C-alpha cells in the first residue's frame, strides 16, 4: 500500500469506529440495479428500521428514498 492508501484506510477505520460507538447514524445499504433499487435501513448496532424498500431508478424513486430517510430520522429524534 502506498501512503495515500494507508491514510484513506486509517480514515475509514476511524469513521467506522465513530459509527459503532454512536446511535446517531442511520446506515443505509442500497442494492443498485438498472430499473429498481433495494434499500435496507438500520443502525451500526444491529437495529433494523426497514428491511426492504424498493424504489425505481428515477427522480420519483429518489424522492421516495429521501422521504423514508426523513421519516426514520424524525422517529429516531423523538426517542
């Protein structure tokens, strides 16, 4: 590894450590496909907020994803 790769790896490890110690982060995994995408919403601590959201690869689908993110964040802030 060159020094740039080492630095990026250290930054990634630090960021991963911060996420694991905090419940402030919403982790979203997206399986990207040509027409439809699948998203998972959870926390770094293993909580599942939404197991599967299917949204289309267009602006309407992006707005659907964004809406779900905002609603999950709103519920988590109240807790």
